[in-house]
C-alpha cells in the first residue's frame, strides 16, 4: 500500500488512516479545521479561553470516537457537532448556576418582541463584508446565550428546528419563539449600530 | 397580528411549514401589509447572516495547539488503559494482598488442629469411675470433679489457651511413656 501523502491527502483519506490509530493524519485534520472549530465554539460561548478549551476537548473527543464516524456527513460537520454538543453542555452547566436572564423573562411573557416596531430598512447597506461581519458579531454578543445559540445553529449550521430542539433539549415551539425573537432583536441592533455610525 | 402567525411566517421562510399551511401563510403575506413587512425583515436578517459569520483564526502555532490536544489524548488513553486492565503495580501487590488472609487461615487451622488434640486433663489424671472401663456412664460427673480438681492450674476443656498448646506438646512427648498415654489411647472405646 503506498504511503499516504498527508499534506495533500483528502480529509476522507486522512480520516481512514487515523481510524487505524495513526496520529499523524489526525494532526493534519486538526491543523486544517481547528480555526473553524474554534470559531464555532467562540460564536456560542463568546469567551476566548472557554472557546479554546472546548475546541481542544472537541478534538480529543473526536479522536476517541473516530471509529464511530461513518462518513454520513463531512468530517468537519461531524467535528462541529461534537463541538456544539460540548458548548451546549457547558452553557447548560452555567445556566444552572445563574438565575434566568432578563431576556429570557421577556421571551417567556412574550412581550418584548411584540413591542419592537417592524423595520423595512436595510441596516447594512454600503458596508464592506468584513465591516458587516464585525457588526453582526457585536450584535450577536449582545444576545442572550439561548437566543444566540438558536441563531448560530439555524443560520450558521443550517440545522432544522427539530434538530435544534433535540440538541437544546427544548420544544420546537421554544426554538421557533427564540429564533423569531433573536432575529428581530438582531435586526434592531444592526439598525441602531447603523444610526450610530451615521452620527 | 397574532404571535402564532408571526412564527408561521418565519417557519414558512425557513421552509419548515407543512405544504397546506404554507399556502395559507403565502396568501397572508401577499394580502396583509404587516405580514409582508415581518416577512421582509426576517428575510433581510437571513440574508445578512448567510455570509455574516465572522472568521476567526487561532493565534496559537500549529505545534503548540497540537501538543495540547495530543497531551490530552495521551492522558485519556492511559486513563482508559488503567480502567481496562490492572496496573503493573497492582499486579505486584496481588501476592502480597493474599499473604495476610492465607497466613491468618493457616494460623487458624494450626490452632484448631491443636485445639482438637488438646488433652482435656493431664496425662496422669485419673478419672473416677473409669477404672471399671465404663467411662460413658459416669462421664459428666467424673469430668466435673476432675475439672474442679484441676481448675487452679489448667484451662477448662473447650476454651483455647496457649497453655493448652503447651500441654498438648508435652502430652505428645510424654505419650512415649506407656504409663502416661492419653486417655483415648488407653481406652480406644472412648
């Protein structure tokens, strides 16, 4: 069998080799996708240290469960799911330690998003992509972790309501409600940021 | 507009609504201004987020990051190994672990053997009524009186003492003298 050309091999080839216990191909996979895994952890946790720890833990878990990877999805999707589950575990742990946020209370009484006037302006017109991303990032940071998580899972990970509900251990109705609230809140925040820029 | 309708508009835009319901909501968006405005707002946020995720890059070098992961993998592996098989140190401890119970058991067996062979009375003791050869008939009475006589210097039958062992050893030595043979040898019928 020819020796694997690790730097030029496809992910699937590296995974197959790593599944046999070879560490070198796995190291290459870590190198290729570590930024994405870290970014996902950071988008959910909004804390650099926690995101770094969780991203590394995800790679450890990935190695330990590598034989379970069947190739039904891409390796990065599989790894991202591991990372998301670890983030959700951590968020749940933190949630148990603190009282409900004001945001969550607003959502539960169903009032806050109704009070928001519907806007029909494009809050990000004439913005560069990098600038837009920074603005979105700022706005995401201001969301509660429940709303941010549901938005990340739906918009960035393209997960369906049912999958999100299962991951977050809540009902589909709650997912829909949180997603609606998060989107509207995000729209308002982006408009505010635009107004601030124009001053 | 009801909250339920707003959520349905969102589900319609996310392609999560049943076909029958989708037709109804589509009509609502076409006919109702507020519904259309909500739909437009949601669409614009969807569009923004489509390419709006900030790209982050880890500052740690490849080697440093991997070394952290690798160390945790190795730690996890050794932990798994420890869980799956006994460690070399515990295997070494196994024989030592058995020394105490085996030693104790051996000591108990030796003591029990000695206990059973302890003579209930001194070799030169004379059992009253035994002279007839019918020991069984006056055993209780004769034993009682023999014990009363020996009580100050000798343990009772059935109670272990080191003195008994010592006596037993002496008995074995003395048994070579036919005149002081143990009672059981003197009277095999008993």
